[in-house]
């Protein structure tokens, strides 16, 4: 069957090629006016911020987030509408043409042929469409982010990608610089306040000492001075702590976008919000009314509320911490002032001066500390430290990603191939062929000696018999096209194929009642119609009827009977025709060789290099067939196809009858009529024809042989029938 399909495809190869060409042409025409999309790619690395640089950790109020959270946040920022609007505004602000030419295949072809300039599209439309086709995604398990920009202008796709990354870098730098400058300005202001206090204390000290800075100490006030110094140190610490708490509280109350609580709960909520935003980006093809989007938005709203609550809790804690620090500072101040009153009156003056001096020192020390922090924050704002590093800049793409004309052409060719093959099989089905029993008599006007079912029908029916049939016997090799495959024709008396051959042999015998001239040539219009199989099985069936049967391999060009029946081919028909029958008069029985079947003999094709035409035109054929008709009850001659060569017509002229083998679904009616007319013009007597390889399933008559096994007997009835 596969070889038959291949032959059908080869017969209609030009039709299939035309359909493939039509498929390719259609794929081109469908995308003739489609705007091509070019994709530019760029990748950036999100680097972690070094918080130890210039002691940035001590001046930054915000905490450092985990790397995966930072990566997802940066992806969301790259996909934000605000960034897209900034990039679009940048392009709109540049000098640009009002319109651009449409870049589809038809427009380019028309411009090449100078037929027309083609359609025009507004430049703003190009910017808007490109902005809508930006995709941001992480690149594997790394800190890399891949950005793709699609546009129907290849150069603009690369420009937009590079501008997007540059603008993102600029925003990152601005954000960090603004945060650092804000901290630096606040610290400078606090340092100025402390400096003013230090100057006031210095002035008081000068007034108390009369301008000479002298201070007398006695052993009696040593303990008071020591205690006062300790109290003063604690007060300085309390003041510094209060100022730090106040700075943190002020930063949090200002509501800066970069200020966030450093509590684990807030960081976890922020990470969860980033994950939800990533899921929202992944489901961007869904509408807001979609249940998944509604549930996702609800989760995001709940997370944001929780973040606001956590931020409020943190602010409250900072407020409480500030109040506690201020209260402690006040208490220490009260204690400090109370301790001052307890110092001995004799040392009151010296103690006051010492206190003022230490106050001046502490305030100067605090001033220097705040000034140092302010300078560090100022340096941090001045250094352009960006966490965005461009790995690959976008380049102008050469090939469009849509439409993929090559892939579309291949797909169109495959679709055309499938349609072409389907049409070929439909047309092949429409060619008049001999298919059903009775077609030979209806269309060819020849007697139908028998119908041989396909071996596949026999095996399928036998598989449903209980008990299963045993004793399968391989009779022949069924050749299809250029390949061969073993077909197990089960020879059992109750088998369907065996019964078909018995019916056929009965018809063959009745076609020539004269037993002395039962010499039949078996041929077919073309090759691969099963004539060798029919000859073999007819011979076996006749031998089982207790008749002496001789099979002659008259196909001297491609002999096969000796292979089928397992007989050597060292002597045969060629040798008899070359040497002459008379030369082997006493040894003819050496040429008809016994087979594995009783009463069945084979004369193989033999060996020799003589011309086949000369051998077949020899008068020795009549002598040989006469000898064989006397020695055997039936002689069956396997011959080449009639339409290919004249061998079969020559052999038929020397035989008593000719049997034509037609294969169901394969033999064309026109070929069968041609063979019939050729043989009739040669005045050859046609005994009839055999319809071979009939498959009722293929012809829509699956129940054609169903009644056979239902009607047959079992056990002793079968043996009696046999």
C-alpha cells in the first residue's frame, strides 16, 4: 500500500508542485500589506548599592532590600507608564519629520518601481506604537534585565530601546542625588543650630571668667565636679540621640518616596507587592473584569493598605522614640541643673565656669560631628553612583520578527503539499478502476472466474473466530511496487482465501473441459497485480484436488516462482528452449521439479544468455506444451504483463486458454479493455479473469464476507466438508 500511495503522488507530482507554489504565493499575498515589525534588544545589569562607600549607611534612612526584590522593582519601574511618557516626550521634543513612509512589502515594491510613493503614517503614531510594544523580563537566574522594543521602523526600535535605558539611568541618578541632598541640607541646618548654641555658651563662659578663662579646682569639689562631668556627658549623648531620632522622624513624616520603614514586615509586604505587580504584568492580556485580575487587584490593595499601616506603626514608633529621647534629655537637663545647685557655694563660681567650658566643648564636638555627616551626605549626592549598568546597547535589527516570511512560505508550501496530495488521491479515486465483484463482466465483458479476497481480510476475520484458527501456512510473497513484503496466506480448508481459490479452480477447469489441453497462460495488464501469487495458489488448490499440476515460470525477465516455492533454478524453461525438447526427451522429469506440495511441480525459468524473443518464437514451445499436457492434468504458465512486453502474447498463442488477473482498486478499466482487445486481435482464447486482492473494507462493504464464518461448520462438520 505505501508504494501505491507513492506511485499516486508521482503521477500527480506537477499538480502537487503547483499547489505548493500556490501555497507559497498565497502566504506572500496575505502579508503583502502587513507592516513588518523589527525587534531591538538591550540588556542592563542591576548592581547592588555599596552602602559602605563613604559610610552611606549612616546617612541613609532607608534600609537595603533583598536582591530579588530590587530586581522585580526595577522591572516594574522599567515598564511604568511614567517612564514611557518621559521617553515619548523626549522624542516628541526632538526635531523629527511629520510623517514616515509605510514599510510593508507592497509599498516598498511600488516605490522601487516608481509607481507611487506609498502610504504615510504620522511620526507620533510610530512613537506610540513602539511604546506599546516594549517588553521587560529578567534574563535567567541573574541580575540582568532584558528589554525588547518592537517597531515597524528598524532604526527607531533601536533608538527607542537606548533612549528608554538612558532615561531610566537618569531617573535613578536623580532619585539618589535628591535623597542625599535632602539629608545633607537637613544636617547642615542642624549643625548651624548647634553652632549658634556653642557660640552662646562660649560667650557666657567668657563673661563668667572675666575673659581670662581661669578656673580654680579644689579637692573638696572633686566629687561634685566628677559627677557633674558624668552628667554632662550623658546629657550630650541624650541630645545627640534626640537629634538623630528627630531626623529619622522628620524624614518619615515628610513622606519621601525613598523613605520606607526598615522593619522586616514592611520589607516583606513590599516584596509581596512587587511579586503581585509582576503577576499583573504577566496577565496584562486579561481585562480588569477578569476574575483573576479582580482577585489580583484585591490582593494588591490589601498589601498596600498593610504597607501604609506598617508605615504608620513605624512612624508612631519613631514618634515615641523621639518623645522618649526628648524626655530623657529634659530629665538629664533637670538633673544636670539640680546637680549644679548642690555644688558648694565656695566652688559655685568655678563649677559654673567648668560647666560652661564643658558645655562649649560638647556643643563644639556635636557641631563637628553633624558637619562631618553633612559633608559625607553632600559628597554622596555629588558622586553619580547609579546601580544601572548597560551590558548590551540596542542595535538596528536587519530582519523583521513579524511576519516571518520564510516560515510562512514553508508553512504555505506544506499546506499546499497536503492539499495537493489530497486532490491527487481524490482524482486517483475518480479514475475508473475495477473494484467490485461483477465489474469485470459489466465493463470488460469477460467471464469472472473468481474473486480472491485480500489477505488482510482473511486475517481480520480469523482474529474474531473462537477458537482461533491454527496451522497457518505461508504460500507466497506478495510484491507491491518496488518493495516486497511477506503475506501469510493461511491455507486451511475452512479458510476464506482457500475457499476462494477452490471456487476459482472449479471455474478454470470448467472453462476447458478437454483434459488433454488444459494449458493456461496467466497474465495481467501491468506489474504488481498479483499474477504470480494467483498462479502459485491456483496450483496448490488444484494439487489438493488430486490433480497433477505443473507450474511454468514463463517470466524469463523477472522469474520468481522458484523463490516462492523454494526450488533451485539451475535448469528450466530456458535450457529446454535453447537445447530443444528432443535433446532432453528421456530426462524431462528432471526439469519439472517437485515442490513441498504433493502433485505440484515447477519448471523454473532456468539459466542461459539467449535472446528471450528468439526463445519464445521457437517451435519448441508447442512441443513442450504438448509434452506437459500429456504428463499433467493442468499446466499453469506465469508470464510477464501484457502492456509492457510481448512475451505474454507469444505464450498465449501457444497455450489453450489465457487467464487475466486484475487487481481490485488498482487495474484501470481502460488497461483491461486494451489487453482484452489485444488478445482478441491475436485470436487468443480468453478463459476469463480473476479479481485479485479484493478488500471489502476499502470499498465500503465490510460485511461482504461476514456470513462465511457464520455459516461454516465446526469440528467434525468441517472435516466432513473437507
